[in-house]
């Protein structure tokens, strides 16, 4: 009930952007920046035992943009969240709430989570959703060429952290990228390279700095093609026309 009331309020005209602006902390541009400092509500949430039932209720607010399935939008405006590591979700939401990651669209929604326990709850629920197999991919006429180029670059420097099948690493806070939308991947990698993603991993920044736009397109095209065995949702029956 609480989440439903919050959703109605947030989606009312003008309310979603009402209230104080997001806080701002010095991110990767600051000399004392620590990518994954274990402090504040993040460390509290990481040590909480999540409750998926409560998390489902809290997720109703998130589902307005990311969809009830957690699939996000193929055009990349909202990322796929389903199946994402709970550690990654907790870090990213906490960073947005704390002003380390700039996301003015999501901030009013993230701010509705009341405490570290609710953050742990919603992260556990999202992590339990199966990853949709039908998502936004690179659709250019040269798709096979781009995917092939991207695979070569990915396996050279990305696979070590993000995994062969895009499974990421829960313990190291490296996200699942299998099933993620091509346009979202491209936007995030471009922003990390250009210094606009203030809570970026400095190790990734060092790697990605040397890639030009065409190379990022190729890497994103390949990443969006990745499939995690046993973790992707099975395709449903074809809809009758």
C-alpha cells in the first residue's frame, strides 16, 4: 500500500520533480575520491538481510519506469535492472541518493526509500527477477561486423571484470551487462570515458579513455548480444496477430 501511494504522488503533475534538489558530492574529479568506499547507508544496506516480499512492494515505484518485469526500455532511456547483483543495485542507488552519481530523473524516486533495510529489500527483489532475453540491440546494417569487432575488444580488456557471458562480479560490484540495452550501454560507456559519470570506477576509466566513438559502438553492440546461461527469461509464445 505504501509504495502504491508513493507512486500516485510521484506521478502527479509536477510532484515527481518537487522538493529539494539532489545533493552533490565530489566524485571521480575529487582528489580524495574512493570508488567503493564502504561507508554510510551503503555499508548498512549491504549488511542487512533483504526481504523480497517487502522489496516487491517498494519496487512498485521503480516499475513505473523500469517496468514491472525490470526489463527497462529498449531505447535505453531506462536500463534493464532484472537480475542485477544486489550489491551493484545498492551501490548505485546509494550513490544517487548521496549525490555521487547524477541522475535527476531517478533521484526523486530513489529518495523515497526510507532506510538501508528498504534499500536491501528492493535490491534483493530486483536481483531475483529473470533477465529478459528480448532487449535493445544494435540494429545497424553492419551489425555482424560491429559485434565481431566488439567481441575482439571486449575479450581483450572487458571480460576480466564483466565475465565471459556478461555476468559481472557480485563481490567486486561489477554489474551484470548481459541483457542490457545497447543504447544504455553506449551512453554509460561514453559518459564514463568523458568524465561525466562521477561515480565511475577509476580502473575502468583508465581502460576506456583510449577508445573512440566507433570502438564504443562496437563494444556496446557485442555486450548487448551477450546471454547468461540459465539466467535469461525464456521467450514466451508468439502473439497472435
